C-alpha cells in the first residue's frame, strides 16, 4: 500500500518536471525567434543603406587653392625633409648640455643596509674581538668638482656649442633647399597648365581651319589631298595635348609630394605677377652670398669646433686638480665617531695610455684640415653656382623679350595666310606652317616666362637670400594691386 502511494507521487512529480521543461524550452524558442528576426531586420537595413551609398555618385572634391607664399609656409611646416632634419638641432643642443655638465659639481648619495652571518671580528691570541655591528647601516653624500684641467672640459663644451651652431646652419640650408624645390615645382606646374592652354588653342585653330577646308571640299573648290595635312596636324596636336596633360599630372604629384599632401590632391595654384627684375653684379652677388649662405656658416662653425676639440685633446693626459668632499655615516658601536665629514684636494694624471691621446689629437688635426679644404671647395662651388644662375637669369630675360615681340607677329602671320588661302593665293602647307609658327612662338614665350621665374629663384637662393620673404612681399604687392583694380 505504501509502495503504491510512493510510486503515484513519483509519477506526478515526473509529469510536473516534464511540463516545466516543456514550458522552459518553448520560452527559449520564442526568445531565439525574436533575436533572429531582429538580426534579419538589421541586416536588411544595412544592405539597403550600402546599396544606396554605392549607387549614389560621389561628390567630387573641390580644388584647393594655394598661393606661392602659402605653399612656402606649408613646406616649412610639413615638409618631411625638414622634419627629418629638425631633431638634429635637439640632439646637438642636448650634446652641448652633456658637455657642460662636467663643469658643475658632481653630487652623489648612497645608503646601504648590510646583513651578515657573522659580525666582523679580529683575533687577539685565543680571544675573538668584534670590531663592528653584524647588520650595520651606512649612508652619505659625496661632492666632486674639477678645479683645474688646463681648459680640457671648457674646450669640449665650446666645441659642442660650435657644433650646435653648425647643425642649426645645416637645418637652415635644408629649409632653403626645400623652399627652392617647392618654388621650382610650383612654376613647373604653372608652365604645364600654360602649355595645355597653348595646345588647346592650336587644336581649336586647326579644327577651325579643317572645318573651312571640309566646307570647301564639299563645294568642290579643293581636292581631298588638301584635307590630309590638316587632319594629320590635328592628330599630332591631340597626341601632344595628351602628353601635356599627363606631364601636368606628374608635376602636380611632385608638388603634392613636396607639400606632404596625398599625391592625387587636387590643387589650383595662383600665378604671381613679377615686376621686371634686374640681376645684381656678380661681385655684389658673391659678397652677399659669403655673408648669407648657411652652408659657409656650417663649415666655419665646424672648423671652430674642431679647433676647440683639438685643444681639449692636447691636454687630455695633463694633470687635473680636483676637490672631493662629503659626509658619511657608518653604523659601528665600537668606533668613536660613526659620522664623519671629509675634504680631499687631489691631483690625478694618466702617465701612459698606449698612445690613445696622441692618436686622437692627430686625428682631430687631420679632420680640421679636411674641413678647411671642404670649405674652400664649397666656396668655389657657390661662386660657380652664382655665375651659372646669373647667366641663366640673363639668358631667360633676353629670351622673353624676344619671344614677347614674336607673339603678335605670329598671330598676324596666321591671319594673313588664312586670308590668302581664302583668296586662293596660299597653299594648305602655308596655313599649317603659320599655325605651327604661332604655337612655337607661344610655347617659347611660356617657356621663357617660367624659365625667368625659376632662374630668379635660383639666383636669389645662390646669393643666400630668403625666398620665403621675397615671395611673401610679392604676394602682398599682388594682393594690394588686385584690391586697387577692384575698387
């Protein structure tokens, strides 16, 4: 009877557990269904947004307008060549502080706690006598100062200061080279733009001429052979126009590289209005360069640093007078004074170092002589650079004067032969030759114009004049002139 009741209770409990399990499992299924539905809805929204984003056309970037002076500011701030040279200044400055540190007192402190297995002791016959504590505490401070070393440390410090000045001059020369590269690339891009305009103008002129010939050919006035030279010339111009556009992209990438911008950055640059410029005499240019070029300053400072360093190496093994003072506490109950203060005047000198100091001295003398020769070579190179820049500027000035006069003549020549051809007294070859001469005159003028601007920048750089200041003044004058004209 009891067993049957017990079995009945067990069966009821089992049914209750199964029903609870079914309820839990059905609840979990409903939860998972909701999660899957939410995830599916999110995926649909994401897919629609991606499809809309990919289908919508990208908005083209607006071109970035920069002037010459603004570009120079960007170069001085972001150019990687300059950024890689700037840490040299900090390194040289810290090196000078390192050389200066030995001129000041050297202060050191110490503290120690000793744990020994046995206390220090000595024998007196058969008796052991302790002489110190087993676990003593010691501490103190020590001050060391070089009093006199025949100027060795001072000479090393002066040499490091001269080296710091030399590194500063080198950094300045790097900045000026970067600015010159930017100015050259800037004018190259402007020249590429002008060349594209010239070729477009030639293409339009040839297209107009070809249209006239085709009209005459349709009317039977000319033969088909008169069409062929014009078509060939037009195809040639189109090919040159393609090459000019590609050259313009390369020039733009070069300019972006100097400015530390993405190579495909769309830039629009503004030309600068340069008034007629006069070159100084070569002798005056050299006088200015000898005072302004940072490369000459670099070698002069290097020579001074070598001279100080040679002086220091000369007295490397000479006697050194020093002062060493300090305070020390040594825990020991067996001594009378556990704390003590001391002052020590001393002299130290290396008697033999195997010839190391003499080798360093001769090495520094040889380096000083090498620097002097390098400076003389640099001076000769700068003189040649000034002469080359001077005659390059003079050449460009004379060429642009000639090219400017030929522009109007070339335009008039084209009009003249177009009229003669319409009247039947000129051949297609005459007209095509006139158009070719017109293009050549425009190309010569554009090339001479930007060659003049590049030559002027190179001449000013050779003389050691700051290009950033020059073009800042020119931009300011150009802006003031534009405002006046607008008024």
